[in-house]
């Protein structure tokens, strides 16, 4: 079974803090993704990475950055957290097997910024 | 631009009722479509997916979906729902570049016993 783990289930931070969200997958997947999930808005892609040290902006990258130094690990960074970044953050991974690859999701990190 | 729309925000059913959740997409090319489910307190998991071939796709837990190209639709169905189907359901379309998924806003299904 594919396993995608996220470092924290719940996180509370203060406005202006630098926040790191970590994601690890154990299936040697090339692709990794960060989404945020908000009620009534579904999932929106923040960033994705198709290889180590490679990254692409998604639909809502503003205020976020990412890091992928190792294949199994993909980090989302909030340089200066703001209250409008309070959300559920989901990490996912997939192989690069062409169009048939499925994304596997982690349990999510619920971030509250006060 | 590609997009996915789910018509129903919240659906309430009694056990044993039939279910159909609507999903429409906008994209004129070859499509890869997915339905994901998120049970309360659990992570998103794949219900079923369509890539090509038979437009009627069967997934886990008795769910199925039908791809109708002429209607740009990929509706999810189940003939008889159970209380345990209470969850949030997301329809998704692979983007044109093939690199990521575009999700709909989700439909919350509440099933009463």
C-alpha cells in the first residue's frame, strides 16, 4: 500500500511565523503535490514537483514556497503565515506512469493561523 | 480553461435510496476523470477513474460512474446507499499538461439510517 504521511495533523501558528509542512511518501513516486482544501472551494493546487529539486506553481502559489531535496520528501513553506492561510493542507504523490497514474493523498494538516 | 463543476453541494438521503452525484467538466481533448471520497476524519481515497474504453466505470464499495462525452459529464451513481457512505465526494479532471488534477468543489453526502 502506498503511504503518504504528513508531519502534523494539527498545527497552530501565529501571524508572521515561518511554517514548515512536511510530507513523505514511501513508494518512490516521482510526482508530489501540495493542495489546500477549504469548505465550498474543494481542493486547489498550490505547488507540485515532478523530480528532485524541480517544482511548478499551481493555481494558488502566492504566499507559499516548496522544497524537494530528496525524492520521498516534499515540504511546503509559509514564509510569513497569515490568517487567510488557515486551511487544511493535503499532500499527494503519484508515479510518472503516463496518464494512468493515480494520486495518493496523505491525512492532511489542519493549520490555524492566529 | 479547464474546470470541473459539481452541481450538488449537499445531498441528504435515507439508507437504501439511490444516489447520483453530478459532475461536468470543460475540456475538449482527451480526458482522464476521477472520483475521490473523503470519509469523516480520513484522507482522500480514490473511488474510481476513467481513462479510456468502456464509459461505464466500476469502483470500490459498489460505486460506478458513467462518462458521457457528448454531455461532458461523469456522474457518480450507487443503487442503494448505506449510512457508511456519508462522506464528501470530489470529481477531478487531469489537467491538459497531464501533471495535476483539477478538482470540483465537492458534494457532501449525508445518509440517515
